[in-house]
C-alpha cells in the first residue's frame, strides 16, 4: 500500500543538522504541539490486541488518533479491531506481512497527523498515565525530539523492571545530546529506548528515514533509534508506565535467529566519518557491543557466523574476537551443553 508522504532522510553534515534543528526549536518553543498519534502494527495478535488498544483508550491524557495497521493477519485480529467504535481509531491494511512490523510502522508514520508519534506493539500494555507522563516530559524540555519511559518485562510468572542506570535516571527534566545518549547506551549495555515506551517528534522520524523494512527481520528498532538520537535531544521518564509482555503469541524475537550482523552496525559505521572523536569512539564500542550481543544469542545454535568476529572494530574488540572465535570453533554438542548448564543455573 503506497504511503502519502515521502521520507526526508538524505545525509547532510551534522553541523547543518544541528543549526537547522536549533532554529526549529526556537520557533516551536513558543507553542508546543502535543498532538499524539499512536501507531500499532498488528500481525496475528488476536489474543492480545484488544487489551493493548484498551490501554490506549484508558489514557488520562488521550491521544488525538490511533492508527492500527493490520499487517496481513490471518487470524481474527482485524475483525476484533473492526468492532471497536471509538472515532479516533483508524485502521489501515497491508497485503504482505513485513518482518518486525517495520513496513507497517512506516505506513503508520506516513499517515499520522499528530506532531508526536507514539508506538505500541499489539501485545504490550500502557499504564493509564503513559501519555500524560510523556506530555509532561515534553513540556519540561520543549526542545526534545525523543522521549522514553521506564517499563516492566512481564513474564508468565514474574515481572522485572527494565534496567535503569543512574545516568539514565538523571535525564529526568533535562535533555541529552548524541554523545551523552551514546554514552548511556554503551555504559548500560542495552538501548535506553524500547519501542512500546517511546515517543518521537514526527519530523525527527521523517528526517532519520524509515524503519529498515526488507533489510532486517529484527534489530530494526534500535537502528531507527540510533538515527533519531543523532538528530535530536533525548529525555527520559524514570517512572514505569508500560509493560513488555515477553510470553505472547507470534513474537519475532522467538521466531528468528540472529545469525547476521545487526543492521545497526552498518548505520553506525556510516556515522563514523561525520562525528567528533568522542562520538566516534562510542560508536565503535556500540558496534562491538551489538555484535557481541548477537553472537551470544547464537550461542545455543548449530552455527555461529564468521561475520561476527570479522566485523568487530579493532583493536578495541580483540578480546571479543577471541571469545567469539572460540565459541564458533567449539563442538556444537559441547556448546549446547554449556548453554543448558548456564540456563539451568
């Protein structure tokens, strides 16, 4: 299905981006536009989608519109949504399912009317104050382009709050630019932004370019967040306001195997020539960190790709190179027995 807006994702010098962005901020700060468009991609989530949409309808700060993209579902997902009568709900359809929901999100962004795009996956939940918390954060830091909140990992029998370092918590009420955002990401060992607990100004997403539809089956969210963080300041809400349901139907993370280089690595490498020395060092660490993460995901599988070790940034990645190659050359049965022993512990 064609989209109406074209993406404005052409490369330019970072200094030009910053100058243009600051001019935009001065104009916008006189009047903050807090119109929210919620984008929800749906692919075979019949058991969960009603609860997810209900959590949006129960927000104390209501959104202006709720865009639901049925990504070629073959179950009753579309029928369940079609029976919802709230006038803010708008349903779009795609003929071919896109891995990771990336193409569906791109369509939702292109069709959105709000100044802020807020994402929710169709098997996750917002607490009633989620949008109000985001709106308050924007009001405190009107120059911000990206907002994230804390969330909970919800498993069948327990819950775990998302990791929040002191540096990340310190962003409440203030903003971080790219270098600090990278520092927080690398120091924590995981991305400070999770899709269903994040909001972005629409022009930031349009300038960053689309989600990598057709280029990745997983990891595309972090690739988008890296591009967005390079363009606009980031702020954080330490309050838990969303739930990441880990044991739901049809989860991409459980259906795909990370046997290729994360797409974020390609994006980070392209950025290296257009950033300062501090940012360049952090991007190199991020590249190694993401490759190491995917290599660990592959630990239990039959093969570990040679590309993991070959794409590390050197000399920083020497230790990781040795570890990955040792695991790759280890007999599969031994590697899998070690994995089972570690998981059992």
